[in-house]
C-alpha cells in the first residue's frame, strides 16, 4: 500500500482535474516547485477542512505542508490555502513517513531522468 500511495498520488498531482489536485499544483508552483518533477509522499485528510502532505521536489528537497479549505462550499478546494510549509530535508528520516519517503526517492530515480 505504501508504494501505491506514492505512485497514485503523484499521478493525481500531475494529471488530475479534481479541484484539490489542480489547486495543489498551483500552490506548489507558488513555492517554486515544478509539479511535473515533484513526487507526492502523502496527502492525508486531517479533518473535514484540512489535509497534511509531504512531497519530494525535483531537486530532492523534502517539504511538509498543510492545505486548508472550506468544506461547506462546493468549490472550496479551489480556494485551498497552503500553511505550515517547511523544509524537512534534513529531518524526514526521523519522521513517521520515513519509509514512504525513501520509496519516493527510489521511485523518482527510476522513473525520471
């Protein structure tokens, strides 16, 4: 399941037309990341109005973040806001997503030039 999440979510980031994934692409670009070279380690719903995520950038940096939105609005995901953006490149090995992040790096090196 761990490997499937990385592959599936990365595919959604790059190709989905669902509002949340479209918005996440926009927000990542705003942080200087290219969604086509970014690998999604996880995007987990924390509450009805927030998601917690982690990505590996094309350059190999690891970032954790939150997305918040208004679940009462039909198009609430279109206005999702990025919060708690932090570079965890030097500390991800100590986190709960360490194994999945290791897989993300390995998968990224196999599928991308």
